[in-house]
C-alpha cells in the first residue's frame, strides 16, 4: 500500500471510530485517547490528522453528511422521475440508514444538541444536499413546490427521521424494541406528512 493510501486509510479509520464513539457515548464523554486506542494508533497520529477534538468532530460531521448525502442521492436517482417515487425512495433510504447505520443519525442528533461550532458546520455541510434535493422537488412538481417550500419540507422530514430514530432508541432502552409494525406505522405517517406538505 502506498504512503498516501495508508494515510487516507488511517484518516478514514479515525473518522469511523470517532463516529461510533460520538454516537454511542456523546462527544463530551469521548476522549481522543479512546478514539486513538479504538483505531490502534498513538494519540499523536490522531492529532496529526485532527489537531483538536473540535477538528475531529467537524471531520466526523463532514464525513457523516457526505455518507448521508451519497445514500440519499443514490436512492433518488434510482427511483425514477415521479415525485412520489422519489419521496418514498428518500424515506426508505433514510429508514434503512437508521437501521443499518444508526450512528449517522445519532451523530446528527448529538451535533444539533451541542450547538455551534459543530451545528454550524452541520448546517453548512448539509446545505448543498438540501439545495439539490429542493431543486429536484421543484423541478419534478412543476409549479406546485417552489425551492423554499421544498427546503422547509426536507428539513422538517429530516427532523422527523432523527426523532423517530431517537424514539426507537428510547423504546429499546425501555425493553420495547422497535418492531416491523412500529416501523411501518412511522413510515406511513412520515410519508403522509410529506405528501400533505407537498400537495
């Protein structure tokens, strides 16, 4: 492996370990030492890539948004031109992410809770994804949905999904894990809300 590829791999491993730790324990309860240990590197190696915990958190935000954006974009592109098919594709892709990569949604929630500068970075990082999606909604719906309304609907849907993920975690903690029926009910409610907002 070349030095550049190895360095990139180390950086990606650090981001993955930090993402998991921040999602599981929260940012404040996660030390740089713990992240370095999880990756199997010295703390100095971590600090080479991310000079502070804040820089590591900002890197994790960028990484998480890129991952979310890529998955949602892929879902929309695979759905075809119908607006309703795209809405269903985005909701289903988000629910899949919540099931297969819950740490992504947990970090979004954690960053929103922390406030600036992390939440500002989240807003800045997610802006291009939201803008593209809002423009696609506007194009697909003709005059029915302008971009500003599309942005509002998308941000509201994102907040609902993070809320659903949080509810699932609380249910699991209380011994009432989210089953398929519960997930289907939440999915139907979210789709109905989105469709009503875009009608």
